[in-house]
C-alpha cells in the first residue's frame, strides 16, 4: 500500500451529504458558520462496502492524503500564490469562491475556518526552525470524518521515510457494517470532561457556566514535576570557596563568544574541562549533585532550578507570588494552555461579553526568537495550539509604547537588559547598564498578525529583514524627545524595581519551588521587555514595564561587537567581585 501509494478508501467508504439547521448556534446568538449561513450542508463518511469492515482484518488500514501542509507563517502567502490551493481549500471548507484570482476576503475566511480542519505534527530532528510544528489539512475524504466521543475509527499522521512524505492512516476500532458512520475523536487522549469540552469548542458550542476564570500559583507538585522532567539532581550543601586575589582562574567554555572576547588578566582559557575553575556552558547542567560532591570549588554559569524564571509557564507561575494570586502589573495576563485551558476560555468569553480587546499571543514554553509564536483573536486558533508544542497564551499588548522611526512611522520596540545573579543567599542581583533595542520594521496596528515585521522585533536572524541599530546612549535622548513628559531615568527605575520583585519571589522558597542556593553558581539572564500605556491610581497615563521573557545563555554577539569588554565586565563582576569602572548597577 505504501510503496504503491494505493488510495483504496474509495472502494470501502463514501461521503454522504445532509442538511442541518444550526438551531443551537442561533439561540446563542452565534453563527459559527458565518461563511455559509442558514441551512448548512454537512458531510459525513460512511461504509459503503456490502461486506463492511472487520477490525481484525490486517488489510483494514487505509491511506488518507494531505491536501495542504504548511507552517502558519507561510499560510497566507501560499494561499495567494500556489495555483489552485485557495479554490480547493474554499471548496473543502464550504467557503464561497467564484473568482479565479485569490482575493483578500476569501483568503481571510479560509485562514479563519482552517482551524476547524487543521491537524499537526512536528519533526523530532533538525534545527530549531525545522522543529517548528507543521500543520496540515487532510484531503476531501479525510476532512469529512466527523467527531464522536465513542469513535468508530482512529486516524494518525504517518511519516513514510522512503518517500519522505506524510500521510494519515485510518483504521477501525470495531467491526463496521454497510452504512455505519466513520468517526474519530477530535480530543483524542484527553480524559478530563471539562478540558474535553474546551478542546471541542471549535466544533461543539458549550456552556462554561460555573467555571472560575481566576488563576493562582499552581500547587507544589507543579514545580516537583518540572524538576523531575528536567532530570535535575540538586547539589548537596557546600561552603563558599573564596578566590585568592592573586589567583588566575581557568575558564572552560565551548562558546566562541567567550573564547574570542574574554581577555581580562584575571582569567585564562583552558581546553581541559577537568582543570577548570569556571565552567561557562551553553547547555543546561543536570547533575549538580555530582558536581557539588566531586568539584565543589568549580564555579558554573547557571543555578539549579533556574527554569523557574527562564521557562515561560514557570515564570508566569512564580510571578503570581507577588500579589498572592493574579499576575503582577509587570507581566501580561498569562495562562498555561496545558493546565489552565478552561480558565483561559472562560476569561476570553468574559472579555468578549464586556467588549474588551481579545488579541492574545501563544508562545512555546521554551523557545525564543518568535519561533512557533502566534497572535490572534480567534478562540479556535488558540485552542488548537494546545495540540502542538506546550504553550502559554499571553494577553497581546494592544497599547504598546511605540517608537517613531523616520520614513517608517510608529513601530513596536523592545528592550533587552542583562541581569547578573551573583548569589541566592544572600540575594545579590546586578544589571548591566548597557541595554539593547530591537525594532519592528513596519508601523504597528492591530491587524495582519502574520506580518512578522509589523508585530515582532527580532530581525537579526533573517537576512532579508532590515535590522535597525540604535545604541542605548543614542536611544535615550531620542526617546525623551518623543516623550518629553517621561524621563528615561524614571522609566529605568521602574524596570529595576520589576527585576527586584521578580528575583525576590523567585528565590523566596527553597528548590525546587525557587532558584536553588548554590555558592558556586553565577549566571547572566537576558530579560526582554516592552512598555505599555496604563493608568495609575490617579488615572494618570503611565508607562508600565511588561516582561516578555528571560533567556538562559543569551546570544551576546551584538554585546561583544559594540562593547568588546562585555564579557570582561561580566566575569570580573560575577567571579572577582570587582565593580570599579564597570557599567553595572546593583539591584539587590
């Protein structure tokens, strides 16, 4: 079947069409079939072979072709440019399309409707870009297999290595007679009844009355599961090892940025990891226990359980300690799609009822650079993201503070600071005074959310995108000219207060519920943030910092390029406690 690419489902199954009125949807005032209103022509798949289908028959497995496979950021371009794709998708989804050339309205309708038809898989090997989930829509046969809580069949994607192609395979779970319907479970694998209702909302309206939309810090088991999944072994208790003033510390690192830029006379690079005084690693360390037992004097550039702040779902969880429940003012409203889907759906529906902006951004727990990140106001779109990589969903900033770029207009920008964690007990946190700016390339507006250069600021990984460079000390007077009522010194004081609050709560509890105290640990974290417009207690318009994420082992290429002593400053601050003539401010 595979080698011959035999699609023999037509000999066994048929597609039956029937009319159905959307009474329940009309009662709720919602017409989910807005692209084909009124009486809806629906389809289902039935067994047409007289002998039926036997689950025990080894030949009762069928290939289903994929009509369209894509990544979301390429969807619009493909619908507009690939001949025949838009008419086929419109026909498959019941969208009226009578023209020949793609039009904006039909493209938008297909991109709205496709989340009722999309399926997903991802590759387990390759670069970070290659591992971004792929979405696909099955052919006209596969797309008409309807949902059932007691499905008669199963369907799953199958990658055929020899042909380098992906299909869907279908097989019966039970014997089927002629005329029986072929169904599958659209929420396969989910057993929680409430979560199932939420997952099925793209197809089946449901009342979530009684569901509380408020979220609190998760139970201790959440953090215990994190350290278990990370396979992290906590260190034993050790005593601090003071460094003699005249000693030159040997540094082992495989990172070229360290090897090419660390020139401070207090340090010497070594090729031998076992003779190093400092390990500056790119990858995450797991076995702190062995390190603490065998090499307690060896310092390392990370802390046990630092994922509390560097992984987005953990960051959202620990930040709730600030107010004892809801998110602090400096973090966008955030929900974990894996564990807080019902609360998010209820919150979304309440905002919708109040007429509030409902644009959200879905982010993978542990990816950066905007990879696999989605901005939308479509609840269907957000719910379906739960089926790909684990994600959080954060309120998208509808009123960001913008920067006026000449010849472009008012664009989004974000700010990156480097935080230096010297120790947990006592808590000693520093910030590098030099900061970095990143700018969008197109004017901001709440539309065209798949336009990367309008809604994102990370341009240095795309050779085709313009990269605007503004040095921090040039930016400050430019910013103050654009916003004369707001001094950068006052804005920065707010930022530093936010950093302090975050690390105070992140270290307020012992591991695994907080960053672990380990005297031989040091670390730098890149904190990315934006500013949004908000109102203070007096109703005055203020700039409110918003933390976007913290990154472990950040890319410091720009830092080294424009500030060649960057790593010298970092190393002498973290490992030698030398702060004279270094652009560093102590936060805690």
